[in-house]
C-alpha cells in the first residue's frame, strides 16, 4: 500500500519561512494529482496547492489564491518527493498540513482540476505549521 511520509513544519513568526516535504515511494504520477491541504482548528480542510504531471512529463502547478506568490511547489522525481516551500507566512496559514495523492486518472489538466481530492485519495499523517504574530 502506498504510504505518504511527510516532514517539515514547525513554528515560526509571521514573515518567516518553512518547507514541507512528502515522499510517496510507489505512487504513480502520470496524469494524476498530488498536493497539499490544510486544516485550521475548528475549520474544514482546504486545498493549498497541487501538482499534475501530464503528457511527456509536463508539470502543472496550481495554488489557492490565499497562498499564490508565497508558496511554491516542486518535486524531485528521483527521490519521489514533493516539496512545499512557504514564505512570507501569516498567522492565518496556521494549521495541520496534509499531503494527498489522488490515484484518479485525469487525462487533461485545467485550473482547479486537482483542488478537490477524489474519494480514493491517500493522505499523509499531517504536519503542524504554526505562525505567530
């Protein structure tokens, strides 16, 4: 069974930076979505960012409006690892961050296509990010 292993997170002051990583050793990426979601205390889990690998390994990234320009996704295929670099952090970025891998095949990418995880998505255990003001 595919296991997502997350690392990173922690506590920083507003304006600081943190980096998260998610490793999925046996997860197929072609025409599928992988990304990050977060859940603040007392709130629902929200989409943060996603990455899609399409035809001829074309990479598409997508970000929630609240993190655009501050968060950056990248991946290292040799290490089967997805990274989320977070800069200019704000207190409202505080929450539990979850990595997700959706096994559903999507033949094409379009903005938002990866924002809603499929019911068969695999999730990591979560890593806490706390931003103090």
